């Protein structure tokens, strides 16, 4: 079976989430640096082909609670951000999110549609 444009759009989403998670997981973060890291993630992922939008909402209270007081930071993981990525491919828009699901950061396809 030949992949459809919708298949390709969702594949692109997977690439973006894989890059996001594996590039940024483990990055030192504190509540003071959370906005800077969110902006860096958005900018880096938006550079990739077909990416239309990336929104990273940091959970600063959770980050602050996890900071090791002896070192002043914790390591970034999926539990500290909600992420939405929109990919455009051949007239389609595909949207996916990363959010916590039963204690694990899951990437989930939300929608594939033709923009209005």
C-alpha cells in the first residue's frame, strides 16, 4: 500500500516529537529557565520541514517542586511540559500533543484535516 498524504503528515509529527524528546530530555531546568527552554524547543522544532507551529507550555510549579536544592535544577522530562505540534503536508494539517498519561509522557495524534 502506498502511504497517503495523511500517513506522511503523521509520520512527520512522529519525527518532530522524537527529535524534541530525545534532544531535550535531560536538559538542566529550573523554574527560572523554563521559559527559555520552552522557546528553544519551539524554535528548534519549528525549523524542521513541514512544521507549522509548536507550542510548549512548561509546568513551572512541577519543575520548582522537582528542583534539587543542592544543585539548583532538575532534568527536563515530559512530565514538565505540555506540547502541541502542527504539521502541514500537501494541503493537510496534522496536530499531535504530548501530555502525561498514567505517569508517562505520551504523544497522541489529535487530528488530521484540511484547513478551512
